[in-house]
């Protein structure tokens, strides 16, 4: 079992910055592919960024490229977001899976509880 706990969400003005953090514990989280998803009520969950267990490869959805940086250090996963826009408003979830396809396909085995990010216009 892998426990994922997100933190760092909040209210920020357009153009501001936030750093989300995910603390992973238990299992073999160190060797899992990890990523950040976000979801707006009524919409499907969207992959924002992912990173391999080694940290050697990252992925960003086009809408956040240049504004977000995903990183991991041991069993922590961070997402630094800058130049935030109202359309970034969503609940952000940390996720982990043993395979890349499992993670990016939205079928990750482990999920955090989510943290709300609200960007005011």
C-alpha cells in the first residue's frame, strides 16, 4: 500500500504561484511513476504532469508547459506552478502507479485526497 497526501493548494491571484507537494509513504513508492492530475466538477480528470521513478523523464500537458515544473525527491512529489490562470482552478491529485501507461491512462493504483487550487480572475 502507498499513501499519498497532497498539500499546498489555496487561493491565488492570476499570475501568482503555488507549490503543491505530495508525500508518499509505504510500499515501494520510490520506484513508482508519479504524477499530478486535476479535475474540475463535471469534467474528466486531466493529467497535468508526470515523472519517472528515477526523475529522468517528465511530461507536461500543453496548457501548463513553461509554467509548471514537476520534481521528486525521495518520496515527495512537487509541482511548482507559476503564471497561474483562472483556468488552472481545479482539485489537484497526486497519483502513483507501477507503470507509465497505468499512470497516464488515469488508472493509477494510488491516489491522494486532492488539494484545491483556486485562481481568481
